[in-house]
C-alpha cells in the first residue's frame, strides 16, 4: 500500500479512503482535512451513517506517517 504524503495532499484527496496502520492495527478512515502537521480522518468503524455522511462527523488528528491509501 502506498503511504500518504502530507506535502502531496490536494483538495481532490478530501473524501478519499485511507488505512491507519501504526503497527499491527488496521482501521479504515476518510480524509476530512489536514494542516502542516496532521491529517484529520473520520474513522466510521461499523457506523453506516458515518460512512455515508462522513463530512458531518468530527475527525481525529492522525500522523500522516501512520496512513496509507486504501485500495
């Protein structure tokens, strides 16, 4: 899987799916925004409403080096 690179993010990446992979864990999320240090990701889990309306939910600040693009 290809790593998410903070400096290469564009507005087209908003709403794209990523996978949080700090070590052994894998959690799928959706990019909501970013700043100079963090990528803000909505992690919907099994909540179908969050998957469909991810833009209405609070995002978690996530280190970009812990993210890869989802297939």
